[in-house]
């Protein structure tokens, strides 16, 4: 798969941090960002909510049934929202 240039905004401190890490490890800023995104996306894609709500090819029918079965056994108190994450692109 080819690469594409994308524009997005980062605060100056984050940019300086990325530059410093890139410099220490002798890699590009793009490599730093890609490695961070790979790690983040890998974690998110393992999240049960993501796997149940996104059209994900790697979630098998058996896995989906197991998670849905576990969710059926939970009470309303168990399903209370305890954390909210915001991600802007």
C-alpha cells in the first residue's frame, strides 16, 4: 500500500517531543507518528466495543457471540459509562 501526505494540527509541545524522539532514535518524525498510531490503533481494534460496532473483518462469528453472551449477563449498573475518550482527527 502506498503512502499519502496528510495534514493535521498538533500543539507545539507535541511537535517538539516528536522531533526529539526522532532525533534520539535517528528516525523521521513520520516514523515516530506511524509507530505511535500503529500501537494505538492495535489497542483500539482489540476493544470489545470497537469489534462489535465497527465493520471489522477479523471478528469471527464465534467471538461476537461470546461477547454478546457476556454482555447479556451484565446488569445496568455493570454497563454504566465510567470513561469517555475523545479522539479528533
